[in-house]
């Protein structure tokens, strides 16, 4: 087991860290206060090549591995969860599914422009009546010659109003259940496609979150992503990728909370001493730091499996559940360390607290992840597929070997 970063991973990490501190941090508070999406920052992220991170070079990508991608995601989230959401959606929920399931023509059409940020993507799965129960899709897809006609509504879609292309999940044959679901690449300027921003959110104020409306949207059959009836499989793949990046982002939130709390604790005085010298403050900081590190290891283990091309639904779920809950707890404790000032928007703890709260809601609530993990442990539904049962030895030696 090697816990060291390669020189390349370290370089990517430092690159993201520098960008987060120099370019994102100075804008965070104003963007949050004004609840505005920052198009100027989007351009900078695109120009830096961040959106090209994991793509192969033939599509304009940098081919960085998943460990470096996790560290980049963490660094962005350490500073701003809204920006991290933009980054995660573009790469994990849209680029990677197109890379995995797209035809060569689809890849050529979208990936190089997504890599530079010229095109922005969004992923439309959730509907007013299909959240955790994602297979209950009400959006319909009806074939009409060479076209599919889409009708329905999506809700809570990150990047929805700023996207140029949306992966839309729709039901083509209700009688087939999830095997009737298809995925489409819908260009958002197609007639009948509209988006409306959702305002007054608890957090992620400078992330664009929107409803999508599809009113007789005609999509050419070449825009189907993967085959007929494979839309649910595509959606689950999207979530496997998205959950990984949310877990990495959650580590960044925990790290951000450690950073602001330790700084404040060594500045603020009470009873004639620094509050950081009180054991009860130290206890909160110790818990934050420990859970942050533990979560980081879970993320990096999932990343390691991704690098090896091994199925990692279980490891990603473990990471997402643990890191999301740890980040929420860390942000709660950060407010506590700041005392009354933690309750003020003049200090960063309040923003971390509001932004962290979404982490165990999107990309699978914590209840859904507990269900995935427990069903795997009980062998009711092995998360990594049949035959993926493990012994302790197998867990820590060769993940490729399946021992029953
Ligand atoms: C800011 C934000 C951004 C988002 N971005 C996107 C996006 O880009 N694309 C997208 O498609 N979606 C997105 N979502 C939607 C998100 O994935 C869903 O909100 C989430 O899956 C939960 O669905 P729901 O809101 O319908 O809650 P519900 O599914 O109605 O859940 C309500 C409660 O019931 C619990 N519950 C449900 N089923 C079970 C069960 N079987 N066992 C135990 N408990 C259960 C849940 O855990 C939860 O506590 C976003 C959401 C938010 C808040």
C-alpha cells in the first residue's frame, strides 16, 4: 500500500489549490451574498483547463487519474461548494457518461468543447415525483420517425439554466419499468426546452439550480445516449461518478472547516486565553480533523479502484455517506467554535454550515447510501455486482479476487 502521491498527482493538487486560493476564494462571499452564478469565474476555470481534467487527450483532455481528480475536487470545495458543484456536474455527471456511453460522433461533438468550458452540461434525472425513487420517471419519450419527442419536467437540476447540453432521462415504455428508460443528449436551445432557476435555497447560493421543462422537444435519434432501454443504466453510471466527486467535495468542506476553526481558535480569546487552549474546543477540532482524514482515505480508495477500472459502487457509497455526514458535522462544530460569530454571515462558518447541508441530500440521500451499503453487507444486493463478496484478506490485498 502506497500512501504517497506521484509527482503528477502532487502537481495537479497544488495547481488546484493555488487556483482555489487565488481565483475562487476572493469571490466566494460576494457571490454567495448576491446568490449569483459567476460567469467570469466559469470562464477562468475553463481557460485553466480544469474541465478537461480526466478526459483522454484525443478529446482535449489531460488524462489525470482519479486520485488527482479527487484532490482537485477537494481543493475547490475547501473554498467554495457552489463552484465545486459546477465542476463535479460538468465532469462527473456529463463528460464521463458521454465518454463511457457516447458514440464516436457524440464524443467528438461534445467532449472537446466541454473540456474548454465552451459547452456546459447538466444531468436531468430528478423529477417532482422521482427523487430517490429514480426509476419512477414521468418524463416521456415517444418515437416519431427519426426523432424522439420528449415531454415532462425535471427539478433540482444543477447547471440547468446555464447548460448548453442536458442528459435527459425519460421513460419510453412504462410497461417495461426501468428497462423502458432511455437517455438523451438534448441541446438546450431545442424548441420546447426551457429552464427556470430555483431561488431561495438554503445554501449553494451561487450554484445554478433549475427546473427543466420539456414541451414536445424533438430530439434526433442520433442523440440517444447508449441504446434503447439503457437509460437507467446510464443514470446509475452518472450517479456512481457524481457521488464520488460529491464525496471528494465533502472532504474539502471538512478541511475548510478545520482550517477556519483552527485559525479562529488561535485568535479568539476568552477567560484570558486563546479558546484553542480549551479542551472542549480541542475536542471538536480533533473530531473534525480525524473524520476529514478518514473520509479522505475512503475517497482515495474509491479513486484507486476507479484507476484500476474495477467496479466501485460500494466504495463510492461508503465514501459518500461517511464524508457527507462528516462534513455536516464539521460545519456544525465550526459554527460552535466561532460562537456567536458563527451565526453571522460576516464570518465563513455560516456559509460552510448552509452549503454542507446538501451533501447528504443530493447524489443519493444518506438513507439511500445506508440502504446500498446494508444490502451489500447482507448480500441481498451486492453493490459491485454478483460475486463481489469479500473476506477481510481480499479486502486488503487483491480487490480483483472475489472470494466467497
Ligand atoms: C441543490 C441540489 C442540486 C441537485 N442537483 C441535481 C442534478 O443536477 N440532477 C438531478 O437529477 N438531481 C439533482 N438533485 C436532486 C437530488 O438528487 C434529490 O433531491 C435526491 O435524490 C432526493 O430526492 P427527493 O428530493 O425527491 O427526496 P425523496 O426521494 O422524496 O426523499 C425524502 C426523504 O425520504 C427518504 N427516503 C426515500 N426513499 C427511501 C427509502 N427507500 N428508504 C429510506 N428512506 C427513504 C429520503 O432519504 C429523504 O429523507 C439536486 C438536489 C439539490 C437539493
